[in-house]
């Protein structure tokens, strides 16, 4: 085993913690897939796909309480 990582930082003394994305299975967000499919099918303009995703992310942000409201 190498003594250091690719940036030259030694492995000795490091504590590796769990990834905050450990539960992420890599699947696409269903709402994103729906919006992209609608754009490909011509039912939604590209600008509407972006707007739809921004609105959904803002809603999720507020629901998670991350906005501090």
C-alpha cells in the first residue's frame, strides 16, 4: 500500500468518515426524468425543464428546513 494519497498527503493519522452520499443509489430523480421526457416529447420547452427543476429544488430546500425559515 502506498504511504500517501495521490496529492501526497500521508494516510497515517487520518480518520475516514462515512460519506454523506452513502444512501444515494445513483438513480435519477423521478421529477427530473418526467421533465426531461416531456422536453424530448415536445410537451415542455427546455427553459421550462430548468424552471421546473429549480422550483422543485426550492420546495425541497424549504421542506428540509434548510432555508432557516
